[in-house]
C-alpha cells in the first residue's frame, strides 16, 4: 500500500475498473451481526477523543455562509491531497463517522476539510432556506474556490448518506470536467423516494423519529432567526410532522422550488446521474441498510467503468464495524476508503496541465 506521508506526486487512473481494491467485502462479526446493531452501536463504540480542527466560514454568492473545519496538522500541497467530507442528514463535525474518517485520513497523510451543509453547525444560516439531498450548488462553489486556492493540490470527496447522494449527483453533473480525482459515497440514498418509504417502515421508524426530531429543531431555529422572512411553515406545522416524506412535502420541496416531494426525489436521486460519472467513484452499500430502499443499490447494468460498487450483505447504515471480538473492533470504512484513494493516486504528475485535467 502506498504511503502518502512520503513526498510524491500523483495523478489518477483512467477508470476504477483498472484499479481493483483488492480487499474482501465487509464481513459483520458474530457479536454485531444485525443491521440495527451495526447502525446504532457504530456511534457508541467509536473512540470518544475528538479530532481538533481549524474552523473557517465560507461566504456564498447569495450572502449565506457555510462552516468549514480543516485538519490542523497537514496542509494541502501537490504531494498532500485534500479530501473534502460531506456529512449525512443533520450531521456535523461531532458525527462519529466524520471523526473516525478524519482521524484515519490524517494518519494516511491526507489533508482534510469538512463542509457543513447550511445550518448544520448549530446555528441558523443567514437565509430562509436550508439544504437537501440534491443540493450540489454549494458543494460545487466550494470545490471551485478550492481549485482556485490550491491549483496544484489533488482533490477528492467522501460523502456519507445524504452527503453521499449529493456527491454522486455532483460527479454526474460534472462528467469529464469533474475536478475531483476520486469520490466515495457511503450508504447513499440514491433512490430518494424508495428510501423515504423504507425509513417509514417497521423498526426503521425509530431512526426516522430521531432524524425528524433534529430536522424539527433546525427548522425551529430557522423560524426564530427569520421571523421577518416568509417560510412555508409555522411552528404548529412543524410539530405535526410524522415522517421524512411529510417534511419533504411541506418544507424541503417548497423551500427549494420543487413542485412537491416526489418532484424533489425524482430530480435529485443520485442513481439517475451514475451514467454520467467520468472520474473514479466508489459506492459502499450494505444490503441490510435500514435507511435505504433496495433500489438505492444500483444494478450492474447501471454502472459504468468509472463506478465501482462494494456491496456487503450486512453493515447497516454507515456502520461497518468489524473485529473478531468487541475489544478488537475496528471501522472497516476507515481502512477501505483510504485504500481506494491511494490506489487511484498511483502515477506521477508531470505537469500542471495534467493535474488540472483531474
């Protein structure tokens, strides 16, 4: 395995198909075999030590802002790739999967930055709008600013859940002009409609209740901060919401100029953009994911040579906790994702033009 902590230059492979990861799919251990244990316990088994970061604010063209959290110990350079992380629905810097990936990437020699979606850093954002699963404009603007600030630095992206769908959609929209040399989407709801149905069934309603509670709290902060702006709901409307589908129908769709929830789902599901992806993309899914509809996992016919799917029977939603015994546990994602990035970054860069073509 290539050590990115040593000075070197890199470029990208022509397709993921030429760069097999060479690692077996995730195997759930006997002591954490169910989808719900994987999903729930991944958070509570994670190390409690928080990664220290440097915080900045990105000013957006419309007057809003995003919080960015940068790695402290590594600075982006031609020999130190920069990886941009996107969290899931109502996630943030404190999310266990973000902390774990930041730690792992830093150990492998990557500079990192987490982009919070609007209003996800604990304060209401400036404008009476939010974010959604297809909101690629803010991410695209941030990547453009990074390319201007660090023209020689290889850029990659990792998205979890909602952030994974945003990343896949962005990669498809950009096609061959994608400035990322590689991207990884973990547990992404690539079929938003089916996933909204799935999380409203059985035990998955427990997760829906948790996420809905966080969404309601965010909207209440927004109502308090934007009392003079027209919003599609009032506090009574928010309290009556019982599902993610209702939230998207009443809030997400009208707030972001969609006709209704189904219009939003159809226009923003990442699966529809896979055929346009033209830079290496890794999709990581578990068949037992309790958040996602089965159709979020693409069929082989829906993949092109740039897209590789790592599918395991178990793993839950952004779980993938491995290890023979609880005291030997480790997070499989924190091994597989840096390995993928290292394998894509394999050939010397001979000129600035080659780097910009990435």
